[in-house]
C-alpha cells in the first residue's frame, strides 16, 4: 500500500512539474508581442491548451495514462484557481471549469487532426479559429503558429517537454519561427 501511495505522490509531483512547464511555454512574450496573440485570459487559456496538448502528445506510452490524467487535473485546478482570482462567483466556477476542460479536449482533437494532415492547412485554420478568433487578418500569424506547433511536435520526439522548455529550446524555436515568418512586434 505504501508503494502505491509513493507512486501516486511521485506521479502527482511529476504532473505538477509538467504543467508548470506548459504554463512557462505558453507565457513566452513573443507569442503576445510579435505573433499578436491577445494577452487576455482567453488568449492565455488558448496558449496553455495548445502547450498542454503538445506536452501530453509528447509523453511516451510508457509514461502511462496516470501521468496524462494527473497533468490534466493540474490544468483543471489551475483553471479553477484562476477563475476564482478573477472574481467569478463560486456557483459559476464549476460550469466554467467544465467548459474549459471540454474546450481543451475539443482543441486537442482539432490540433491532432491538423498535425496528421501535413498536406492540408487544417492546423492553421484551427489555430486561427481558436487563438485569433477567426480573424482573417491573422492568417500569417496562424501559419507561423502552425509552423511552431509542427516543429515543436517533431522536436518533442527527441526530448521531454519540460526539458525542452527548461533548456530554452521552446524559446529558440519561437524566435526562429517569428524571424522566418517576418513577424514584428505588434
């Protein structure tokens, strides 16, 4: 029994660290400056959902569903905490958290389809739809973000997500994508 508790505790600690890396990756300034993602609660949520998708997708099957589930639980707890900090009433928080979690799964499905459809531009359209609220003027930023997601997904086959973020690879990739796409601060 103690071994089960230790394993559960270790998985919870690992999930917390992984989710911390997700938030760190999502809060990189070039997303909000050069790429023009709205620096609003909605924009931050969208980038957290995107990076959570990348983190979970990159986990090897050996990591098991428990780590994936505990990481999603950390996301849900964070959404709950953030909504309460924003002053949303106690009665409305559970409904909004449920919508945020459902929104993550919806986005993950679209992003997964977009990654597997290398010839199409489904990923670009999905990113524009969610992150840029379907703004036709943000097509270049959506395409640059799609390039970032594809490159990140590829890079994450070689190293764990939290290491990728901690060693600066995520930031270097973002800077490379922005300079290649000719993005400038908006």
